[in-house]
């Protein structure tokens, strides 16, 4: 286990041991929100490899819900990724409400195709993802490069077929730390 300086919802500093997914996300550069989200998912695995989306109580992470979004994979991806839920922070940075719509592979300027493909593949390989990239969203004010960090977990009601994916996304307006290529990391299952 990795020791990490983490922050609770009340911004109180504490040092604690991080379990599997949270440790991997910390090692990849994920911030405290991504780590807390991973801990929430791990706490809700209930002995399964993937959480059941419909059994998740998002009020346990109410302070993070504005950064949360959910893909509904039950219809397939012919029209894009169907967004079942999108938090207000996610909608603000896209410049529109995503809930009920479809996210297509050209949703952003630079690396959206690679990341979109990784999101689709999550439904096949059943492994959580952590991505980090810099990208530009045309027409979204302010029109600047954004540093985007995403943690995305597959969800299954039967621990076999992935029917949903739940993610947390954070955005930073930046011109200083623009990434040349995206980081797309598939996370390993935590050790029992």
C-alpha cells in the first residue's frame, strides 16, 4: 500500500493507506477528488469485480456529484456514448447539458478520438481507466486549453456484462502544463 496525503470533504489533511484503485490513481497523478471517488467505488464492490451502478448511493459522495457522469452502454454505441447522468461541473465545461444526449468521438479538438475509443473499450475489457490530457472545447468560454483528468469505472449488475460506466472528471484551465499526448491507463484489479 502507498501512503498518501489525502483530503476529506472538509479539507482536513490526513495521512492514510490507499487501497488498490486509489493507489494506482494517486501514482498516475490523480487529485484528491479522483482518489476519494476510487475509494467510494472500492467500498461498493461488495465482493464483485465491478460495482452495480443502480446499487450505488451517490449521496455518500455528494461533494463529488457535480464532477460525476454516467454512460449507459445498454444500447450499444452506434450513436455515440449515451450520457445517463452528467454533473453540473461537467456540463459547464462542455458548454451544454450532456444528460440524455450522446457524446461522439469528435467532442473536443485534439485527443477526443483516442479517449472516446478507450471509453468504448472499457465495456469490452471491463477494466477501469484513468486518463489525463490537454484539450480545447470549441465555443466554450473561456476558450483555453484545459487539463482534463478522468477516472472511469465499469459497472455491472451481474458482474459479467458491463451495462454502465461511472466516471469523475476534473478540469483545470491552463496554458502552462499542456500535454503533448494523452495518458490513458487501464487500472488493475485490487488485490484481495
